[in-house]
């Protein structure tokens, strides 16, 4: 989901597609991205090992297959490394607790604002009504 | 794949869709079918457990997923319990060594002939040229 904020409004931040990432920011971003992705993949690996070890009947087997397919699709969708998407990618990872703000140290305020704003959007969206 | 043999030819057997399975034959068929299917599923389960235990990196994980999807599709395709398909289903299982002729004891000669003929077709098809 992409939310655009009108650049003219006060306290707005640029639409994430318009953010310019410097070379050093890209380095920070790549490192944080890879760390979160590797950590999530390790979780899926550990979970797959546990599920496989616990298989007793064919339905458990197909449940594992379905689970892996779902996780692969989620991860493919979540970790899209394109500058125009990084704001919401990191916002999601922040929201899920997969990244902390300190992992993003070195990004400029325009990026942090976009990231925090997306995380905040997800937080309010997930709140019980 | 379905092969039809003209019923008029000498030494022919009826097109498998035309075979009539008696109640006792259906019982034999069901038992042989279930035994082969369960055995194949157990093999997939054991293999999945081994593959999962050996996962070291994400590519191994997705290989497991792909393997399970492939096996599920193969098994779905191979084990189709319909009277009109049982000749070739058992022919395949015979060819693969998943069933022996003694597992089919109780079937009448018209069925056995259809089954053997399909197994023989697969054997010659798989021969190196």
C-alpha cells in the first residue's frame, strides 16, 4: 500500500518515491535491510525444521508446504529493495520490531520521518476499534 | 495419459473406461490403492524431515517448498481413484514397483490385462533409445 502526502502541507514529508538517498544512506539502508531479511529467513528456517520434525500425518506435510509458500510470498512482498519503496519497507520493519531506529542511524531526517510515519500508520491501522 | 485400444482387435482388452469392477474387485482395488498411496506419502514425509533437518541456507528452504509442491502435484495426478482410471493408475504403480501383482489378487483377468499392458507401455516408453 502506498500513501502519498501532499508536499505542500505543513509538516509534510515528500512522497517516498521523491526521497533522494545519498551513497552513505544507501549503505546504512542496505545493511539494515539485509540484517532484517536474514533474521526473518532464519526464523522461517527454524520454524520449518520444527514443523517438519513434528510431522505425523500427510496433512501436516501439506500444511508445511502451504506455510512455506505463504512465508515466501510475504517475504518477497515485504522486502522490496527499491529506493522508491524503502520508506514503507523500513516503516513496516520498524512496526514489526524487526528493526530499531538505531539500525537506521545515518539516515537523514526526511527518510526517518517517512519511515516513522509509515510505522505509525500501521500501528493505528492495527489498533482494535 | 490415456491410451485406448480398439476393442475389435485380437488380444485386445477393453478401453479401461469400459471395465466393470465388481464389488469384491473394488475392495481389492481400494486396499491396494490405499496401501501404495500411504507408502508413498510416508516416503515424502521422511524425505521432507531429512531435507528440513539439513537446511543450512534460505535456498535450501525454498528447495524444500518446491519439492513438496512438486510431490503433491505428482501424487494428486498419480492417485486418481476413479474406476475409469484404475487400469492406468495400477499400471503406473506396478511399473514403479509400488505394487506387486500379488497385491492385485482378486481382480479378474480383464483388469489385470489392462494393468499389465499399461505397465508394459511405460516400461518400453522409459527404455533408452
